[in-house]
């Protein structure tokens, strides 16, 4: 057999093996009762979208909730919503802006001292106003600092804060919300893609360190979900509501990597098979169209 034929057969075996794992994980999720992991769940970016849906679902499963977002009034609103629905659940709110300097972590540490945190959802994240090349993003310096603080520093710092206790107790779950854009280059969203790539590799590395120490760590890499951040308002097969998305992702918390939703799994599976230069060209084409529309709208408004 020639080198090309051998390489071809190996490639087919790899694709079939990935497909097998993908179908197995989709059909046979290993479910766990999150309430057995601790008394509290901490969710960042929890007043809207995916974070708010996690807060509701974890409260429904019997966990007390620490909510962290910027806006005090919205935090109080969500806390009330949860307590009206689940009267036996305690809710604590911490107004924090993750684009601020590292002193915010001292505040959070003080606020959560003594709480038995079994679940951490590192969900907070920011993206671009519209797709753009890195050199042309407005207010580039502030944008860069803000995004790295919000998307990267928050995940590493909060993980560092809760992980030692989880390891001591030999139980816990940390879900770090990355993105399908963190799995491969996403031109026109390069900084976002880079920050999400950090989350993906950090989480999967950590998952391997923690697997024998009782703590589940997950890199969660969604495709589109209806939300303010995505700008998608109508749910579809490709873009579920945050509630649909979180219900589905909570069935997969024990795997180190998932997109969280079945149509996103198919999207990620197909994208992973594409050569990078084709995937880059497609992304440039699609996001280039989104940029052109956004710029037109902006120019009209000025
Ligand atoms: N939606 C998608 O299609 C999609 C796809 C892939 C990955 N993701 C990831 O999923 C996560 C959640 O996104 P989402 O779509 O649910 O967003 P969203 O609906 O816009 O909600 C963002 C939440 O984060 C809070 N927040 C924003 N900036 C903050 C800051 N600087 N400090 C503290 N809190 C802040 C917001 O509340 P306040 O404004 O009150 O602070 C809000 O509660 C992000 O990490 C995102 O990258 C989303």
C-alpha cells in the first residue's frame, strides 16, 4: 500500500472515531445531580441570556445562587424572579464590572467567603459591536484591555478562587463558556476568537488535571444562541433560546468539551473537517456581509 492510501485510510479512521464519540456523547450523556456538589452556584453575567438561564436552571435543581453582573437593579430583579419561583432558594447578588482592574477579585473573594460553592459558571463575556479587522476597531486600546479583562481574566481568577476548595472536598463543577469561535480562527472577530481560544484550552487542560480529583471542568463552546450579545432575536434550529440551550448543555456537564447543543455539535463537527483556509474564506465572506450592513446602518444614523 502506498503512502497516500495509508494516509487516506488513517484519515477515514480518525473521522469515524470522532463521529463515534460524537454520537455516543450525544445519545448517552452521563447525568449528575448538581445539588450533591455543594450548596451554592456562582454564575457570572447572570442578568441576561445564557447566564440568567443557568441561574434559573440551577436554582430549579436546588442550588442557592450567587449572581454577578454590572447592573445592581437588574441583579435585584433576577434575584426576585428566582426567589418568587423557588421560595426555598437563597440568592446573593454582587454588582461587579469585569472590565475593571484586578481589585474586583478581592471584593468577590470577601463576598463569597464561607459559601460552599459546588458549581461555578464562568459565563460573562463581551464581543465586538460589529465584525471588524483588528486594526480598525474603534477605541482599540480600551477595547483590548476590556475584552481581555472580561473574557480571560474573569475565567482564570474565579477558577483560581473556587478550585482549591472543590479539590479539597473532591467534588465540584466548573463550566467555562467559550464559543465555537474559540475552536478555530474567526477573522473579523480576531480578539474575541483569541480570548475564547484561551478559555477552551485552559478549560480542557484543567479538566485533565482535575479528572482524578473529583472536579468536572468543562469548555463549553456554543454556536449562535438568541441574546443581546449575538444580536439574534428569533430562535431557530441553529440558534436556540438561552433556556433551550442551557437545558441541553446541563445534560452534558461531565464531558471536558461540548458545544452544548445538538445542532452546534453538527456545525462544529463539519467545521473541524474543513481545511483552515476554506473555513477562513467562508467566515470572511459571511462576517464581511454583517460588517457591511452594520456600517451602512451606522452611517445612516450619523
Ligand atoms: N449568544 C451567543 O450566540 C453566544 C455564542 C457563543 C458564546 N457565547 C458566550 O456566552 C456568554 C454569554 O453570552 P450571552 O449571549 O448570554 O450574553 P448577553 O445576553 O448579552 O448577557 C451578558 C450578561 O453579562 C453581563 N455583563 C456584560 N458585560 C459585563 C461586565 N463587563 N461585567 C459584568 N457583567 C457583564 C450582562 O449584564 P449587565 O449588562 O447588567 O452587566 C448580562 O447579564 C459570553 O461569554 C459569550 O461570549 C454566546
